[in-house]
């Protein structure tokens, strides 16, 4: 068997994951990138507005895709490029979710994919204070120069998986997962006529991809008595959702929030708990993930633009405690919100 797969990266127009405006793909054969493709696209109808936050990140505007085909029209070409490959993505829950929600709101069925999340693999195989794509790519020896260009991000993701397979003496994706004692995850085929995913239902209900309708987590989201202030109110620490997806990157994690978030901190805790995480209010020996607001990006770790909690994380990380620092944007990708 050979190390064959396709790496994929999407950029979206707004907070709904079913609003792709760009995609990059890198096809790997025998551990070498042999072919690449990228497209600009219009997001599905009624989900094609561009939000300032997203445009600020990737630089794509509505006028840049005005003459491009919509995602649903373009997906046959994307699907043909992927073929029967295992898909690799950095935070695969997001990119696989883009495919599913984008097709669902386009009224189209989608194929099944086995997939690899290079964030999860980086957590297991690297020892980084941040497993964001620029840090993991640098560790893999494939520095990322233009982060959030979909083609470059897909190429970096491919490089990370190639490096991790090499470090584990694995000659295929299946062999790598076997060596790590993991099962290769799979997104099942779907047809929107048989029912929609939770993020799509939330978006169609106008709730922006929050918790499932009717759940206690949704009721907590609606109760927004706690608002941002000069000193953010922590609010209660909800218990982790006992029926959350075990393969989600936040499942089983102990999450602390710091800095000025775009959402109320109490709401952020509810969203983390919905994914199976245990939110806490301060950094301790239990902490595994720190979510940083204030427009944090991975480069801030080196520049020293950090809150007190983040400095504490760096101190603990230096002592060997495995804590990952992520931006609020990366957190929102994980929870499927806006």
C-alpha cells in the first residue's frame, strides 16, 4: 500500500459552514504531491453574503466570485478530483462539514468519505503550544507563507500528513492509523431528503449554527443575561454533552477561554460543552485547550501579545503539560458557529 490521499481546504463567506467561496486540493501519491487544483465559487443561494470577519481573514469579496459557478454546480469537478481518496484536512470536522452543509442547502446528495484530521494527528505526534496550521506546517518542514489561501493551506495539510506518516514509519494512511491505535473516521453518504445535519438546520432556522434545536444547550444559548464587559464574566461551567461525537476535536478536552471574545464567554462555554468538552474558568493542571480572543493569531505566541492565562499556558507547556492554544476563529470552526 502507498501513502495516497487528497488534502482539502475550504474558505467560507460567512459564519455558516455551508457558504464555501474557495477550495484548494492537493493530491498525494506515494507520499508526494502530484497534482493540485483550486477554485473560487459562489456560495449556495441564500447563503452567499460575505461577512467582514471572513473577508478580513481570506481577502475574498462578493465581487471576486460574482461570475463563478455556485458550489453545487462546481462540486462534480471537486468530487471528480477527489475520486475515492481518503480526504485530509486540518480541522476535518469543519471541511467535511462544508461539503455536507453546502450540498444540503443546494439540495444535493453527497458521497461517503473516509477522512484524516491533521489537527488530531498533530496533537498526538507533535508537541506544539499551538496546532494551528502555520505552527504544524512549520514543524512538518513545509512553512506556510500565505495562510488562508485555500490552495496553499491544502498543500500544507498534505505536508503535515506526509511528515507524520514518515515519523511513524507508515507507508499508507491505514498503516498510520493502525500504528497509532486509531480507527479511520468516515463521513457517511447523505441525501438531504432523508434529513439535514444539525448545523444546516440551525442555519435554516436563522440561528447561525448553534446548538441543536430544543436541547438544553440551545436554551442556555438563548439565555444571554451574561454580556461582555471590561472584565468578562465567566458564567457557569456546563457539563459536557454525554452524547457528543467522540471524534470531534473538542471531545474530552478541558477548555478555558481568555481575552475579549466576540461572543459572551458563557455562550462560548455552552458551545464547547455541546461538543463534549469540559469548560473551566482558569488554567490548571487539567487544562488541555486555551481559546484566545482579541483577534489572536498563532504569531502572537512568538510576539508576546498574550493574556495572563496565555502566559500561564506557556509556562505549563514548558514544564511538559500538553495544552493547545487556539484562536476564537478556530474554535468557531470547531463548533460550527458564526
